[in-house]
C-alpha cells in the first residue's frame, strides 16, 4: 500500500499560474535582503575607490589627450582635444622629448632586468635558509632580513648616498683591497661599455651606432646600467628581498613534509628535491613575487627623486620620474600623463607575458614522453615521471 502525504495540497484555478510556496517566497526574500545589506556594506569602499582611484585615472586619461596647461580645470572650455599628439611626441617626435623617453626606458629596462631576478632568487634563498629546522634563532634571522623592508625608502636612500659617496665606506673598503673605487653617483658610464673598454673595444659596430630606437642608438641601449644605477639596483635588492622572503616562507610552510620524504625515499638528492618537487609547488607564489617585482621596478620613483634626480647625464632617469618632471617642473601635463599611461601599458604587457610563462601546464612536453611497446607489438606514447631521470 502506498504511503499518503498528509500535507495539504494547494490547487490553483484553471488557467492561472500556481501560487509559489510560502517557503520559497521566504528564501528569496532573505536573499534579497542579504544582497541589499551586502551592497550597503561595500558602498562606502566603492565611493572611496571611485573618488580617489577611478575619477583621477579618467581625468589623467583626458589630460593625456588634451592641451591642458595645469591652470584651471582640465574640463574647462578653453582646454582643447589634441588626440594622440602627446603620445606621438614621445614615440615618433624625434626631439628631446623622444630622446628623454627612450633614455628613461633604457635605464628602467636594465633596472628591471637585473633587480627582478636577483631579488626573487635572493628572497627564495633566504626563505629556504630560515625555514630549516636545524637553524637556531630562525625568528631573529627573519626579523633581521625583513627589517630593511619596513624602513623608509628615503632613509635607505640617504644611507646609500653616504655609503657609496666618493669617500664613503664602500670606497674605503675597496681601498683596503688595493682597488680604486669609482665616484658612484657621478659616473655615467655603462658597465658593459666599461667591460668592453677594458678589452679594447671603445667603439661599437656601424650597425649599432648608426641605428637606434626612440632617439638613442642601439649601442647606447646595450651600454648596460650606469655605475650610478648599479647603486640603486643594489639598494632595491637589499630592501625588497625581505618582503618576498615572507611570501616564500608562507608557501614553504604549506608544503607537506611527506612529499619531501617520499622524494628522499626515491633517492632524490637535495638539489633534485628542490628543483623537481619544491620549486614546482611554489609556482603560484613565484608568479606573485615576479608580478609585484615587475610593477615595483617599473614604478621606481622615490629613490631617484631623493638620490640623483635622474643624473648623472640622465643615466638614472626613469619613466616615473620623467612623468613627474614633465608635469610638475616643465608644466607639460599632457606629456606627463601620456608617459604614465605608456608605463601602465608596459606593466600590463610584461605581467601578461610572465603569466603565460609561469602558467600551469596540464600536458606533458614532447621531450618528456617515452614510447612503451606492448606485447601485441603496438606502441604508444606514454608520459611518466621516469622520463625525467
């Protein structure tokens, strides 16, 4: 005998839609009230972000395509629309503006090329070092390595100005080793040109000296960072490695010890365990560190402003400082805003590129595949961990 439900069944009149259940009406009402409450909670932050982030960005975008002189409102009727003229002056103008922009990009490109790998490698090394259980006083070492990151960048810059001055501690230490130290913040020579000059190469080939990009020759692009920029590179690695070390420490603590123990049971050496087991599991953190490093390096400003203000001979000039200089010192607000948006496009481009490089791959590369022959004589490509050994 079938069981009969005692709950009353509600019938609707013919031709009319059935009435919704009271429980469903209650659930939808609760969800609606929760949605309204959620919007009310985040409304203050949306307003703040809109006023202090979205609105200034939109205003800067308008300034980059206008002839605003910095006086009055940028939306006044006297401000005209010039289109991409400010961007054209930077990229294809051929004058001093293009040359300064090319010089700034050259300097910053060498800065990024050296700082990002060095600070990533050093922070990972420090994280592995202070994560070892056999190390005593790990908390003290972590604090010491992280301390430069919480110190004011202006204070660190002033400290490095004293250390690397002509009669500073660095040159005194080099004199003790019978080495004449350079005048660090006054030497505009590129380190690669210095090395080539020591080998007897003082002039580049005609293909490099006769052609160029953004107003400077390829020979100048390949000059390397100047001696003065090398000081800022050292300072950036010194001050940022502690922050990224904490990120790597947090990621290392999430790796189970059973995985490393299994690799030890398989006979893997410490270097093999780090390269084939630990490092792949740190890929998300590595992506974060490289992304933050790229953004920070392309936006370097306060060290240059406090230290050299682009000198000597504009070899420490960066796009961020050039944007400030064009806007606030030369009153060329359109060019300054255009530099800022070009810099934004460069940061987005390199972020996308490194995300593609560091993305997770689900397929096994062809070089890591081996062919397995079955008893029936058929062969097929099989991916396995044994192909790596």
